[in-house]
């Protein structure tokens, strides 16, 4: 029986900007062999974005090389790790709640080791250790190599351990090459960190500056994953379209990955408007395996607010980039992120956000209310938009986005779409299979479970704002 040592929690409201969550994350299955049964076991629960899940896989590889085995039971685990997100306040509160819930496990078994990893650990690791005496270790995103050493010190009685040093060269390249196969779909981090300083975003302060993995190294890992059954790769980076390998840019990486035999689909996330280049759009159009989907956060339609956020572009410039992308990549679907209630946002500012959403006609909009993240430049600003106003504006964005998404999806009715089948729909009573189109639309349809992990063609018969229904062709 396959066992899964990872759990992932990533409500859409917990994501913004550089860390973007776009749906249920595929988790790699791992099997405990008879030889592993006597080993210490670890369990990881992951909050946040795709990069956090990828990091949990890296941590799993480090632990297995150190003599641990995975388990899907928090009660059976000798080591329980929570990999955290710090992008939204709500995410941190959920983590604190979970840390509190796990205290009883430590009471029942004092030898069980509890740890907190990731962005929240990087931001407030000392506070976590002070507030939760049952937590044995905290480690930031650049300190995972130190976990075996930290665990050894805990076992020798040296007390709580922490490692929160940022490393501007750490990319975990060789660790990535040892992580378990990703299954049908796999995440692959090609860039870590962020060089921007958007006022609301904590990412540069908890993940450091940008660093990149060389193209040959990335291609080698793609080949390894494809050889073990992976058909779809999602390239990850906080600002992935800023990627470079010497003089080569992100378009060169897309073209190189496209040449890997057996790879069916390539996706990537998340992009920054300032780094959208014509060559990238041309690579998307030229490469048959690169999907026609772009996630490009704009955050606000007000040029005044964009300047205040230090985003570096205007409403007009964003519109021009989207128009260029659509002119080069036929059938391109576009998703975005929006923040409402940013400090000093007026009704006029907010109306410009609605104008931009309507003008671009997005396929999907991820909506967030502004909340101050300690440690960011916005911490110095007065959070002067009342919560009632934020909530009302959020609902207006949701309503408009839903209307536009419904209209977009109605356009799929009567078309035949290529669908990669990746699961059984949650509505078990109709036993529909579920998969995604190249444009990242979920599609439900009837079919035999033998079609799982296959690419099929489905004729769309109905559409909702969030998914499509159809018949197998």
C-alpha cells in the first residue's frame, strides 16, 4: 500500500504575489519496505504554496538519507514537522493553532520530536520556541541541510535547536536529484528567492535573493522524473520569468525542457509583469508541450497604489503585456492575483481594479484582503481601510470575477479539449473522472478508472464558473 508522508493545506486566501496556490497539489506516494519498518518515521504537514510542498519533498529526501522512513500517520511518527507559510496573517494563525493541537502528542510521548520549518519559521522562529515549549526545532528554507545535525543534538539532550540563516547560493540542487518521483505531475523549483521589494510581501525577507539552477541540471531532473512516469512538470520560482542561466533567459529554459522525450505538458508559476518578455511568449507558442496558461498577478488597477506597492509598472503597461501575450499565444488563458484594501485605497482606486479585471477578462482571479505582514515596508503604513470596506470590496471582486469566469467557460461548450486525467471527482455518487485542460480548466466526465493518468479528449457540454462538464470522445 502506498503511503504518503505529506499533508498539504493551502486555502486560496493564504496566498498572494510570489507564492501562489492554484489548486490541489499532487503528492508523491512512497512505500515503506520491510527493511524500513524498523527505522524512525517522519511526518510532514505543509501549509502554503507549491514551493513549500516542493521543499517538503526535499526535506523528505534529506531525512531518508539520514535513516528516517516516511509515514502517513502523525501518531506513528517519531518526527513531526510543520512546513509553514508567512505570506498571510491567516496562514500563521492556522499554523499556531496546529502547533497547539500537537502539544498533546508530545505529552503522550515526550520522545517525539516536533519541528517547524519554512517561511514562518524564518520570520519568527525565536517566538515559536518561546511560545511553544513542546517545539524542539525551527529551521528556515535555507537550513534544511542542517536537520540531521539538529536532530542528533536534540537526541543527545542539547535542547531546542534553530537554524534561520539565509543563504544566497543555496538551491538544493543535488538534494533535488534524489527526491522521490513526483507521480503523474511534479513540481520542479528552478529559482528560489526574490529580488523585488513589494511593500506588502514577506517573501524576500524569508527566502532571500534570487538564485537559479542551470538549464542542464534542470533538464537532467526533468528527464529523471519523466523516466519514472511523470507527464506534467510545473516549473517553480517566486518570480520565475526572471530566471537566467548566464546569458540565457526563461525562454531558453522552456525550449530546453520542451525537448525532453516523453514529457507531455509544461507549466510554470509565478511571473512578475516587469519580466514579461516577447521571447517568453514566442517560446510558449513554439513549444508544443508548454501549456497555454499564464498566471500574472497585477495586485491593483490604480497606478497610485501600484507605485505605493513598488510594483514598477502601470495599469497601461500591464494591459499592453497581456495583449502581446494573447497576440502571440493563441487560446491563452490568464489568471491573476488581486489585493483589495491596501492602505490609502480609495473607492476610485478600487474602481480601477474592477476596470482592469473587466478589460483583461481573466479566466481566474485570486482575491485577497490586505493584511499587514510584520517585517515588510507596509508595516510602517497606517492600515486605514476599514475591515467592513475591505470585505465589501472583496465581494465585489469575487462577483465580477465569477461572472467573467462563467462567460469564459461558456465559450468552451461544444469544443473538444485535451484533458489529462488526474483523479476521481469528490462527488462520489456520479463517479466522474476529473482532469485539466491545457488552459488549466478542471473537467469532469464519466469514464473508467483505467483512464487515470492518461490524456484523453473530452467534448464540453456544460460549464460553471470554476469547472467544465463533458463527454469522453
